[in-house]
C-alpha cells in the first residue's frame, strides 16, 4: 500500500461502477472478502463462491463499520453510514482495486507466472532457486509455500486471493525483490485472482486431465489456462511446450513475444535427452551437454522451460545451465527416502493426476533394474474430479509390481466410496497384485513390508503436504515422515 491512504474514489476509478449509494471521498485503510475482518475504513467485497455467497454477509460487514461494500446485487436495506457500490463482477473489481490499493507492485517486479497441469511447482521453485543463486532477491508464490528470499510464508492456495496476492507482492517489493515466480492455477484465472497484475512472462508446461470437478469440461479447463496467456501484455514473453498438443493453442492471439521449448521438434529452446538414470538427467540444451540432478523425462521438460525463461529474462545461457545443473527439485517432487539398512528406495511424489502418476511410474521403469519390484501406494482426493479415480488405479496396477490403493485427502467423502471407484479401473488380470487399505499409514506400512532389498516404494498423491483432511479436519500426516517411520518400525 502507498504511504498515503487511498480514497475510495481513486479505487473505484479502475472498475466499472453500475450504481453507487453513498460518498466516495473517504480514505480506505484495508480490503477484505471476509465479513469478520470488516471494520471502519475497510472495503468489504461480496464474492459469489462455490460454497457460500458473500452477499449473505453484507449486513454483518456494514454493522461492523465497513466504510464500503462492493457487490453485484444491492441489499434491500442500506446502512446510512456505509457506501454501497454495485459492479458487474465483484471478484474482478476486487482484483483491480487491490492492485490499485497496494500501488501496483507487479509493475515494478519481474513477475513470471507458470501454468499447466503438472510441473508448475517444480518450475516456479527452481526458478526462485536459480535466480537467488544468480544473485537476485526473489519472491516465490507456490503450492508448497510462499517465500521472500529465504523467509517462508505458509501457502493455503496454489494462487492466493487477489488481496493477499497484491499484499505479498508489495511485501516482496519492500524487501528488495526484483523477481517473483508464481504458480498460476486455472481456478485463479477464472476467479480473477490474477486480474490487474503485470507479468513479465508466462510459462505453459502441459495440459492433462484435472480439475474437471470445478471447470466441468476439458474445454473449459483449457480456456482457463489460455486465459492467463490472453492477459499477458505486449512487453511479456509467452513460453510454451511445443511438444504438448495444447502448447501452440496457448500462443494464439498472444500480444507478447511467442517462444517455444521442445525435446522433439524445433522449439526456440531445444533439448535432447542423452541419458535418464538414477543419478540424474544428461541433456543437450542448445548445443551444450549438461548433467542435472533431477530424474525423469517430465523433469527434462521442466528444466528446458526454466532455462528458456531465464534466458528470456536476460540471463547468460552458459551461466544459467551451470547453476541449474546443481539444483534440486521442489519438496515432495520425486523426493527420495532411502533405507540404507534394507537398501530399499522410497520415493514421495505429489502425483495426483493420471498423467503425473504415469510420468513418475514411467520414470521409475526407465531407471530401475529388471530385478527391482515397484510397489505403489496411491489414493485420490475427495470432493474432487471423480473421473480420474479408475484411471489412476489402472495405471498403478499396470505399471507397478504391486499396488496398494488407499485414502488421500477424503475431505467430506467416504474413503470407501472413493476406493470403490478406484477399484473399478483395475484390470481383471491385475486384481491379484492390488490391495485396498483405507488407512493411509497402514497402506504405507504394508507397501514397505512387501518390499525386499533394492525394491522401490512409491508413495504418490500428497507429496509436500504435511496433513490429511478428513471430514473438514486436518490432522498431521507427512508421507515422507511416515515412510521413514515404517522403515524403522519394520527394521528395514
């Protein structure tokens, strides 16, 4: 926020006002979408959400002294001490007013957004690490956590709401950050969380089956991702995966500089996979051979996207590759947990979509020895896209030696109902190698018990998460920690 408190009239100057009741020549001290946080000097935004409608809480916000209410539908009774502003879309108005309230911090930052189904966290996190190693002060906005250089700020959403987002960007700017790397979820585009931000660049990783519970159709999901690129200014770069069939779609009608990366074709940034082994990737990128610490073809694409973005931001290619070669991935992304005693390799990965699970299992297949078993523990989240459940169970069954189906975050669904839907996807010929254990801890314990020397235990779905959500209650649960405990408990 600027030192001087902005007037409501100034904030309303950036939105389409349909009707206004009350004065606008008043200083505004805060913005909120939570009526419980409404107080004198605050603007309360009534948003229509998937679970609740903020319009129900307009009266409460006014009673608590809110200076103004921004809404799509005016209430029947108006508080004489509150200014009411009617707009076509409260979420869009909130985003534009939040950017104005905090002084448009994104305009003074090199803000790069990463979107796609898989790879967002890895790309954003590694760009943050890379640019810090290159000597910059940087911010990170990701699923795992938000960061200002080394300072960690817990994340509750992949992309924060527009008020919190602009507040964080302003905080990063005050801390001396020059670059910020953020994940851009499909929800955030549709819900106007990124509206009003100025991006220096956008990256598209890939697009596969996910979030259809929210978007309804794959076409809507695609349009949401495309919506991010449509917002990029002429000064920005748009970097897309040319090997993904939806990659070129992202560049259609984009105002900014159109760039591509590819492992198979003629992208602006070209890579070639020389080796994918347990010790890492050996790639040729733009004619330079480099050894990386990350594993898997999907990470080869991530590395190429990171490299391309860094070069487009003005960094020297050889220096970028030198630093990038020494970096590790984001927490919970193909993260090893090794039992030295039993010589079992555990892998914790956030794979919670069919494509991500297939990528991880294919990567393990590429690097494992013929004698090594792969035992996979996997579940599917509740109150989310149910169509992917049988697909993920089928992939686990077909691409693993043994599979254990279990709970993920069941949320408000019955875990057994989720597991029944998953079991429907297991091929008849694979039923004998699939177990179903609803208790996730017991499932991991069973997988470790089934493993012998040199085998690989993959625990998929939750990755970096340190909780399990059941009936609205979050309890401590860390796949990595539980895996370590089971190694010790079983003497492995």
